């Protein structure tokens, strides 16, 4: 018979207090349990041990996670079926924070688009859907190469679906219909920087008419009507937080009851660490806006992860590549001219560079007490990662998980009753 003296809580538990007790979420296994009080621990100890919520006192959970992660990686598909395709490095906007500032504004030619389609066709496996993400610059500036690639894939009976990162200005009724039918466009992410005046200034459109903000809102509505999901990203910093709160009110009123829309906020990336005081202010402003989105039901709670995380993003995944406008192949949209792994005109990838994209930061001492360890993969090559993650980052991730835990639990209860 197991006793509490022999066992302890695994270090990967996150707690969320609710009316009937408290929820525990195991970030290693994805399991959630409800305990009505501490006395439930003794009564349910055998079950908690079986679910890896409690482990022997001498259990090394970190070595266990590392072995589990390696096991998942070895099972992972090595077939490339996820493509980020950069149609152009040009853009119709000149956002002051754009990381592509200063790059050559290269356009993909129709010949290269043809060759990219051939490359996807050659590597596509029967029955496996090819996932394409259109990226730029602004991908819609070079709309014709999207047409060409999709037409050729369809002609060769290749299964595909696509999504896009766009500012949304160049859409209209005709190309939204085409995007749905021909591009198999499922989702578009569109960035907003504030209400009309702030937005127009931040985007600084080339040949601006002053009506871009309203046009984007109209296009979002048209996409939703066409059953294309829209994710609005609010690029946030201290300068525009209050204005973004006004934008949330506007979005909530205009798009209430619209299915397929979600909104989230993201702090603008800074290359240098801010002071502790500035970090705290940015974090507080982030939470303020996030809470507003949740209150208005514009932001969807993230689904609880059911297993440990094995990849940081597409950059360290063997199943995903980025194809630039000249046919060169890379792993990350932040690097279109360097750290490349090959070309559509070559048979093999640069394995040394591919492995470089998989190098992770060494585990720090504070990681040994962090409940997020099973869901944390931080690669050295990522320009948005630091060697040491901040306390604010960890707190926010735990805060988001706690909200998701509660939603997941009550949804589960509703299904059981229904």
C-alpha cells in the first residue's frame, strides 16, 4: 500500500483553484484532476501515482522527460509536408518595427513558382495533405504566383490547404472567393496596431489613401462570411496599449457573434533586454489587454496540450521548410538570405545547418523547478528567444494554462452531462 511518505508531487503540476476545490494539470502527461481538498490526495493516492501526479521521492523526472521527448522525436514523421512560401519580400506597408526592413524587395518569378509547384508535387506522398503558409513581405503583392502554384497542384491531384500571414488590405470580394475555392485558404492572420489613426501611422502604407483601416475591417468581415477563419494579432507595446483597449471595444461590437474570429495580443519583440521596470510595465500592460480580450470573448483559451512538447516551431521540425522567392530553402522567415539549408534545385539538404537549427539552450538550474519544463523547447537560433527566459514570460504562460485548465474541465463536465 502506497503512503505519502514514499511519494511526492511531480514538479510539473500547475494548480488552479475553483469553487469545488482545485484542479491540478500535469504538463508532462496532459492529465487534469479535480481534488476537493488536501484530504483527497490520501484517498486518491494510488490513482495519482498511476497518472504520474505523484512519483517516488527519488524519481528523476527531468531525465524521464528527456527520454520521453527523444522517444517522440524518433517517432516523428520526416516527410516534408509543411511549407512556408515567401511570394515576395516587398510590402505595401512600411511598419516601423518590421524585422525585414532593409532587405532587397525580391519578387518570386512565375518560372520559380512553377518550379516550386513541381518540387512540392515531386515530394508529395499519396494521401498526405500539403500544408502551405503564404508569407512575405506582403504575400498578396504577388498574388499571381499563388494562383500558379495552386493551379498546378490541383492539376496534379495533390491534396493541399493553405493559410496566410497578411495585412489584409489587398483582399477584395473576388480574390476572397478565389482564395477559398482555388487556394483552399482556411485561415488568415492579420495584424492590427490600434484604432484608425494609430493603425494608419504604424502601417505607413505606400500610396496610402487613408482608408486602409476600414478596408481591412471590411475584408475581415468578408472572409468570415466566406468561412475563412481570421486571427487578428494585436501588436502591442507601451505606446499603444490604451488605444488597443479601445480597438477591442470596436472589434467586440462589430464582430460580435461572428464565428471563425479570434484575437490575441503579442508584445513587440525587442532585440535588447529592457530594464526590470520596463519589463514589468510591459507585462502588466500585456495582461491588461489580454484580460480585456478574454472578457469580450474575442480571445480563445488555448487547448490543453496532451503530451510533452518536442519542437519549438517549424525551424527545428524535419517536416517543415521555408521556400524563399528565388527557390532557396531555409527554416525560419526571419532568415531568408542566411542560415539556409538548400534549394529546390538541389537534391539534398545541408544536414549540418539543419542540426544547427535543432540546438537548444542548456538547462538552467531554475529550469529544474519550473513546471513548464515538459512544454519548453528553446532553440538557440531563434531571434525571439533569450538564453534565460524572463519571470514574466513564465508567469504569463502559467496564467494562460490556468485559464485553459478551467475551461477544459468545465467543457469536459458539460459533455458528460450532455
